[in-house]
């Protein structure tokens, strides 16, 4: 394949039509800006659960088993704290807040409930309105209130779930209580799991928060999915406001050191800006929402773009330092680097694109956007920047544009070149021993990394309870807001007995009129798994069978109907089930029945109580096993099962994307080097440092206690994508140098020339991506730290490990490789490389 002819044509366009190339790229940039205004945001956990079978079943459960002809609802908790929230003053504060909320039509309050209402009705059973309950408590003495609290605690089981676990019955005191407010919201908002962007429920609960603050001061707050969604969106915005300026600041600082020339610095910065505009413009035009995970894309593109820019300018300066003219210097530069950039782009796209195999939509979006953005970066830094650099230097010849430095990084004889030569020193003395020890160490690190944990928790997307002091010292608008959700969640978990809400669900899809439909539910409830709550050896479950048994216990006519159709006298009808259901739906039990059976009798749900101390993994596994015991289609679902399904997919995504990225990268490199150098094995040599890097980053994750989660699951594939960037530059430069020089000289020239550019790129991109550690989202911060570490590892293995690998490769293949140097700029000399 004569790829050189294609490269020569591109060289001609860059050098001979530089002005037209620059103008074309600027016009395309303007076109992509049209998509910037269409970029929407998506935050929270719901973006990861969308489309999962368990989530789809959960949505159907919520849609089908809600009361007929009633509006959707959303609830919020009124969290009250104080020395004694059950005192007369504390009860009145709760009741008055409930009354204020109910009186605000914009809050669409359907109902409220609280321990204060239970106490008021104990004092006066006829006090059925909030106004009457407030007057009742106002007239009561403190001793009357204490007596009523003790009586309600003794007789009403619901009271215990509304007060904190430090409730003292004798003293009638508690430090916290919760009230429940139910809002009517537009259809469809009360179903599903997780929390995401803004919605009417979010607006309602934000307004309720203001009302509560004004009515109760700091003693009461509102907590609900709308509040969580609001803070998720704020975390996303605040993270962007902190991360992007910090990345720009660090990048500019290191670019100044790398370029050491104002005009080149501005040109490199413009190219970076164009890469971001193209990528985000594409997102807007393609309708891809900006999610938490996509915050990582700009730093990743900056990482690769900075690397390309520094290499292009540095390589061009090497030629110019030898006295070569502008056109010829750029031809040599693009002649070499376009091939290297293409290989880097191909392998990086494979690394990022491997995430398209994930079952989680946000990870697929990340893979697609990062891969497209990488392609844009290749075009901008491979074609636009060289053309603009040619045009800039031609202008310098005509006008007095200041030139501060033209010296390339890591030039021969510099202190930096001597440091970077450490890898060559080892390669010349004991390359086989060194590489062997590294591979053994990598294998050990890989085994050590098999115990990296996996998680998918709501706290991965929530801010910490307290932001670091240095972030709070930032000026506006960069200073993050005050977040309360994490503290509220921890407080509720620590303060209230949540066992009553621990449930799991099975969704049945089968004809419920068939004679064995109810018997199958009855049989499956026998001998439940360990994570399920038991009562007399049976699962504590609520289903249509429960509704039937409860109705039969108090309705003689219905009881006789059940008995006539119960052939084995176990209390479960197994004949004429349609008549049994019809009776229920024509009675006062209709609404309750429709919560557990579809109106067409073709599906049903069963809700199981689970142990409070059971792990999500155990609950999900046991629910799936119980579902598998049904003869007909039964789907395990519910919040616990859905979130555990995502947790399982996180690990699957990490392993799957790693395998795809490694396999795809290996095949691509072998094919590329087979075409370019006639040696496919050079692609394998290129991959060895990447394997070392991936193993090291996986071991580092376990060492630092960082789990695979919805965001860090991409890190292994990303490490391959970014790591190949470094190894390709070294390998491709070596392949060029070895055709003109002996092995030792080729290694020295490769490491001193390319190593300097790699160091500048590593420092810049590590700082640029490392600023993700400043993000408010903990998972995003972990991703930033891991990516920065992986870049450092990739640099170290490229400069200090790859030379030994290349020496081994050369010794193995030199007898088979007949060197035919590629013609460059009409030269025909063909020096034969030798080994010293």
C-alpha cells in the first residue's frame, strides 16, 4: 500500500495551501458552534438505570399497580431536629409547617402526615384538620402532651417509624422526627429509580424548602427526590466551573514552558479550543446530553491535543534548528507525525470506543463522544495546526512578530536528555532481565487487582458533607454552593429505623386467571432465602393473595366464595379465579387489589420484606432466585435489584471494554506496522508497556481503595487509549531513526527528541486531567486522580521500559527485516542500520 503518496498530498495542501486550509477549519468551527446551544444536561443515577430489564419492569410495576384514575404523586420528608421535637413547642412547629405547605396551591399538596398529627388526634380524636390539631395542642398542657405521646407510642406502630431511634417513651422525648408531604405531580414523574435533571417535582420541593425555612427556621428541612435532583444538577455545574478554569490555568502554565513562545502558545491554545467546540457542537447536533461522566471528555481531549501540539511544534523546531526552510521543515514534520498521529488516533479511538460495548447508556455516550472528539483532535492538530504554523512563520519573515524560542525540548546534550536516557542505559545492558522482571511484577499487580471492589451507590454522584476549605475560599462564581443532601441521607440512615421500607419486588407476567396462579405464589413463598423476612417459615410478602385473605377474614360472603374454590383447604383459591378478582374489584378493596394485580388479570406483583442488615448483593441474588422458581415469566425488580444490576454491569463493562480495547489495539497496531514498516511484530512491542501500565493502574486502584463504579469503570480502556499515545510516538520515531543510524544512536535520538516532547505533554496533561480531583462529585474526582496516574505510568513505561522492549525486538527481528528506507523530499540515500 503506497500510503506515502497520500501523505505527500496532505503535505502539499498543508504547505502550499496553508491559508485555504486554515480558513476551511475556521469556517467548520463556526458551523459547529450552532450545536453548542442544544447541549442539555443529565445527572444523577437514573441515567445509568435507563433501559435495564429490572428498571423497565420497575416502571411497569409503578405504572400498572397504581390506583386507577388518580394523579401521580411525589413525596418529601420534613426533617425536624431539636432538643425534644415531641415537646408542645416542637409538635406545634411541625403542625404549623404542614399547614403552611398545604395552604400554598403552587405546592399541590395532596396530604401530610406526622407524629405531631398522631399526638393531636390522641388528645382529641375529632381534630381531623390541621387547624383543629394546632388548636388542640395549643390548649393542652405539657403533661397532657407527654401522656398523649406515650399513649400513641404504645398503640400506634406507625409512630415508631416517624421518630428517631433515641425516642424515650418514659420521658416522651426524641431528638428528631419526620413528616411526610405528598404532592400531586404531572404523570410519569413518580415512577422509576434514581434522580436526574430538573422536573416539576424538583421545582415543587425547592419551593417547599423556602416555605419551610421561613416557617421553621433552621430546625426543619425538606428532603426528597426533587431536592436530590436539584443538588445533582448543581454539583454538575459547580464541578464544571471549578474544573475547566483550573484545567485551563494549569495547561497554560505548562504550555508556556513547553512552547516558550507567545505566538506558538496562542496557536496551540486556539487549536485546543477548536477541538472542544467541535466535540460539544457535535454533541448538541447529535442530541447527546451532557452527563457527569462527560465532564471527563474535555480534559481527555486536551490531554491528547496538547500531546499532538507539542510533538508537532517540537519536531518542526528540530528541523528548523538544522537550518531547514519553513516548507521543507513542515514536510518532514508532517511526513513523520501524520503517521504517528494516525496510529495514536486509531488506537485511542479503539480504547475509548471499547466503552460502546457497555450496557450502561452514559458509558456508551462517553465512548462515542470521546472517540469522535479524538478524531476531531487528529484533524485539527494533524492538519490545521501545521498549516497555521506555516502561515505564522511566513508572516514572521515579513513582519516583526516576536520569536522568543525555537529550541526543541530535550535537545541533545541537555540535562533533560541525560535524565531521559536512563531507559536507554538499561536497554544497552540488561534489557531481557529488566523486561522479564517488569512482566513478573505486572502479573503480580494484576493478581493483586482482582480484588478491586465494585460499587454503584447514590453517594458516588453526591457531594461530600463538607466541601474542602480551599474550595470555599474561591471567589464567585467559582465557589461551590452549600450542599445538604449527603448530610441529610447520613442523618436519616443513622437516626431512623429504616427496616420497614426494606423491600424487594417480583413482577409476574402470566395469565392470573389460570387455576394454579395463586397456588404458585403460595408455593414460592415457602422456605424463603436468608435475606427475606420470615413469618412461621414463610416469606413476609404482600400480594394479591394477601388482599384476598384479608378480605375473606372480614367479609363472610367473600370467604364462602374463596372456600368454594379452594380444593385443598389451604386458604388459596385455585378455581374460578376470575370471579374472585371480580368480587374484589367491585368492593371497597378495589384500589388495594389493583396495587398487586393488573386490571386485565394478566400480570401481578409480589412485595417481599427483606432483612435490614442484608447486603444489596444478597437481596438481589435471592430475589432473582425466587423469580426463577416461578413457572411463568417473573422478573426481579425494585430499587435494590435495579441498583445491584448496575453494579454488576459496572464490573462487566470494565472487563469487557478492557478486553475489547486490548484486542482491538493489538490488531490495529499490528496491521498499521505491517503496512508502514513491514513488521507486524512491532505492534506487539508497542503494546508491552501498555500492558504494564494497565496492570499498574489496576493495582493502584486496589491500593488506594478506589472501586470500579459507573465512572471509574472506563479507566482501563482509557488508560490504553492514552497510553498508546506515548508508546506510538517512541516506537514510530525509533522505526524512522533505525533506518538511518545504528541501534544505539537510534535509541538516543528517539528518547532525547521524542522523550522531551513526551515529558512536556505528560506534565501538562497530568495537571489538566488531575484537576478533576477538584470536582465536587467523588467518583469524578477519583477518575481524575486515576487518569493522571495512568498518564504518568504511560510516560514512564514509554521512556524507560519501551527502549528495552525495542532492543529485544530488534535482536529478534533484525535478520528478517530488510530495511528499505522511505524516500523523503527526493532523497535517495539508503544507509543500512547496524547494531553496536
